[in-house]
């Protein structure tokens, strides 16, 4: 969470310098064309308010429907089947939702493409983040409560859990000592009462959590006068299933992302080669303008096209980051695989943007807009999920009392969130050089507008001599005519007229 915020702060500083260098204010200087579907008579009406509420209601209903459907499916399959079904169902639902969202966004009656893109970003990101994270959250935190095993004695519970249909008895455990190693997986009375299970009923006298031992370290038994039994540290079936599902989903996510990038590149190359084969004489020369036209025809940079789009490109990166930041604790080695996969994905994105997309429609944008907020939300979720994973699935915390687990969860979560907030408060949002240049530009332009030849602004800078670039090209240390030499006592403006900026 903290290192992600540090990267965002560094990005914002670079963004501020680029805005100043190119004299843009984050998109306000550009005017987007009005969409043909825009209906101005609906603005401010109750009908439009109802349509927008209906759009977000559809998103919430889709999330609830997927959650209930997946919960029913996962209850009746093994962990291996669950891992395969997770990847398959997520890919299918993600594809279908991508086709549904454009129709939902029409309910909002957007005036410009930028506003439409912002709404689609929210609707796509919310559902797909829920789609990607919900199965793992269910396995980590919900299965223990919804799939309890209850019988009259602990022996019957163990026999029911580790029956003949199970793959094998947990490695490293002594079957005869189930009273010892099942103690940490027995549901306390307060949890049974909370769920509504009658503890006085002989049939439900003893219950075990839905997450039970799958693989354990060998038990250590003392002897002689110091004989004692040490409960083993076990990996639960939930942690095992979570790892398999995570591996399958991340592999398919990267595979499909690279496949779609490769299709866009290969399709454009193949179409251009086909035209060259059928050309003859003077038509044999293929200009760069023709190449751009062909790329725009077969792989346009537009939503639901082979050439990708602003929303889809960012969404794939954010989804991969969400999986890594929220669940890498249960599979640490996935970080190495992610590093290699993301390096290849970024390189292919850069190649496609420069050689296939080439020149998309120049729409202004204020940085990465909604995606930075989505990254912040993912970081907040990752803190809570990692704290919950630690107390729920890690063997180190299996023998802890439930009170100490909750205490660790709240202390860890609050510490990380407060640390992030303190870092955000202490980090400087805008670079000092950007602020000083803005001060100089404001005072200089106001004095030039009043017709004054010189501008004395000793209160802006205190350095003996500072060179600032206030133009669109070149730096102050070059011989470019836009350079301005600044001293602490006198500001002299070069022959380039600042009235051109007004």
C-alpha cells in the first residue's frame, strides 16, 4: 500500500512537469465533439436520474447474481474442479459483460466521449474487480462459515471429513490423535450460536470449520517426564484450493492478454503484406499513410476492437495488479512469474501503440483519471484482504485464539492504513520547481499584459541565478529563443513575445 502510493506520488510529479512543459491543463484546453446519441432535452429531468440509477442498479445486480451463482456451483465440486471452473467462468462472464456495458452506458445520456469513457470505466472496473476477487474472497473467508461439518462426536466429524472419497488423509498427522490436531479447527459455541446451530442437540454437538487440514508438518512427540503433544502447523484445504485457483486464473489472464495483443499485431502485418503481394508497378510502394489507414481499418483503437482501447488496456493491467497485491501472500513465487509476464505485456503494448495504433483520436485527459482512484481502492482492499488471509490461512496463526486473531487484524489494518495516510500527507504533491515556474509565469504574464517592459519578482525565487524553461520546446540551458534567464533581482524576458500565450 505504501510503496504503491510512493509510485503514484512520483507519477503525479512527472505529470505536473509534463503539463507545464507542454502548456496543457489536463484536458481543459480541448473540446470534445458532441456524441450523436446525446439528447439535450433529457438533462436535469427525473427520467435521466432514473436511467442513471437503473444503470448502476444493473451493475450491482450483476455482481450479486454472479456471487450467488458461483457460491452454489463451488459448493458441489472439488478444489481441482473449482480451480478450472473459476478461470473458465471468469473469462466467459468478463467477455459477456464487455458487450453489455456499452448498452448500459447509453442510459446516462453522455454528451462527450470522455464522459462516456469515464462511466464505462467505473461500470467495467467495479464488476470485473468483483468478478476476479470474489471467488478467492469466498474461499478465504466464507467457506469456513458456510461449509461446517457437525456430528455428535469429534470422531464422526473426522470420519466424515476424511472419508474414502477424499484424496488422502492429511500428511504429517497421526489419525489416532485427532483430538489434538482437530482442536484448532473446532467451531466454538459462540460461533455456533451466531449461525443459529443448537449446541444442545446431540446431532450438532461438535462442529468443524469448513477449512480443515490438508497438509501438515510432522507431529513432534516428547518422551519421558517431559512427554507432551505439540499440535502441528497445517495448511488447510482452503489455502490449497486458493493457490490452485490463483495459478489458473493468472495464467489464463496473462495468456489471453498476450494473445489479443499478438492478434492485433499479426492481423495488421498480414493485411499489409496481402496488399503488397497484389500490388504491381507504381503501386508497389507502400507509404506510411497507407499503413496507418490499414491499421485503422483492421485494428482500430476503439472499444471491443482488436486494436484495444483506453479502457481495456488499463483494465487488464489493473486486474493483474489486484490479483497480485491481494493474494500474493498465499503464493509468493507468483511475483517472479508476474514480473516476467508484465514485462512482456508492457513491451507488446508499447509495440502495438507505436506500430499498430499509431495515431488514435487525440482526446484530452487529466492524467489517468479514474484509474488512479481504482488503484487506490485496490490498495485499500489489499490491506484488509492480506490481514484476513494471514489470520485465516497461514499455519502460523492456526493455534491463535480467535480474540488475538481479530486483534491482529485490526492492529495490522489500522497501522498500514494510517501509515499510508501519513505518507500521503507528508509527501509533496507538486514539485517545487513547478510551483516556482507557475509563480513566475503568472506575474510575468500579468505585467506584460499591463505593458510593463520588466518584471521584478524578488519574492518568487531566492536562488542567485536560476534558468527556467517557460516554452513548449527546448530547455533554458540551450540556445532556444524560448529560454528565460532569471536572477534574484531582475527578470528579463527574451525576444519571444508572451502575448502569444494570452
